[in-house]
């Protein structure tokens, strides 16, 4: 894969919120988890932990904690992504690593032809989600990723012009 292929994958990834009624094979979910596992982390602490949920009743219980319940309920798979608090050494760096983990997962899902969305609004009920999933108190919910085969075509995306984003260039 060359750099243009990587950039194309990044540019074409979109948040997918509607899924076809088609199961997602375990092998594909495992590849997505593997991509998350290989994200960079400070001191290589790899503080991420995952809970994979397919069972409809449990997905419904998790969905009750977000206004985006329909996304969770319609996704064949959700992955709750936690940070293992005892593994943390620097809050900012560890949370940045979690973002890298989640981005790796989203890019892998896209590369496999799947659709995914990173749900953060559910964090307002992070403790309730953690308890519902029967995860120990030394874990903190970072996001829930809804995952499935996209139900529709490609969503459009746009970005601000680069000139608005670069504050300065010093030297050459």
C-alpha cells in the first residue's frame, strides 16, 4: 500500500449510522480489534480494553443510555472501548492514545468495507454503561463503536481549507 492509498482510505472514511441486516463475521471484528491494539500509546502501556456486544437484549440496555439508541440497536455489533485506569500514567497522553486506538478501529472497519461510528455522547452515562456490561470499576468508558455493513451509499464529507488550519510555517 502506498501513501496515496492510505490518504484515500482516510479521506473516504465516514461515520456510518445505518446498517444493513447482515451479520458481521467474528474474523472481521477481530481485525478491527487488532487495529485498535496496535495504536501508539505512551510508555507502550496499551491501556485500551474492549467489550464486544452482539446480543440484542444487551445492546438495547446499552442503547437506553444514549439519545442515539437507534444506531446501537440497529448495529449488528457494538464495541465498548474502555481505558484501564491503573495502566495510565498521564491523563492527556493516555486519552490521546485512546483516540488513536479508536481511529485505527474506524479506519480498519472502513478498509474492510464495513461502516462504523464512534459514539461519544453516551459518556454522560459512562458508569451505567460500565455496570450494565459488568466491567470492573478500574475501567473508564471512552466510547462505543457501532459497527455493521452500511445500509446506504457513500456519505459526503468536507473539510475546511488548509489555509484556515495552519497557524504558521516556520523555516523550510
